[in-house]
């Protein structure tokens, strides 16, 4: 597992009106704009378990979400109240 920098700024992926501890997904970006710059992902309920990818793969994932490529994973799932 790669070393995780201690000075990362974690950004919580939660609705603005969300309250409570979650669990929520948090994202932190490594320094730089290079396509191979690390992107760190963790869950608030287990912050020591960090998944690492890179900026190129993260950007491709985000574009896929925006294009609806993953909608089939949530078919029939009701939003939380």
C-alpha cells in the first residue's frame, strides 16, 4: 500500500443538508495536475482504509457517472429519506 500523505484535504461527498457522521465517502487529491497524480478515497466510518487511484482514472469515472454509465447499479434503489 502506498504511503498516504498526512496533510491531505479530504472533501466529503455528502449532500449539503446532510447531518450526522454518515458514513460518507471522502476524496483527497495529491499535489499536481499530472494524469498520474494520486487520488485518495476513504469512508468516514473507516478512515484508515484508503483506496488510491490516479487523476486520469478518477476523471474517467466521474465522466462515466455524469453520462449515466453506472445507472444500472442503482435501478430499483430508493433514495434515503
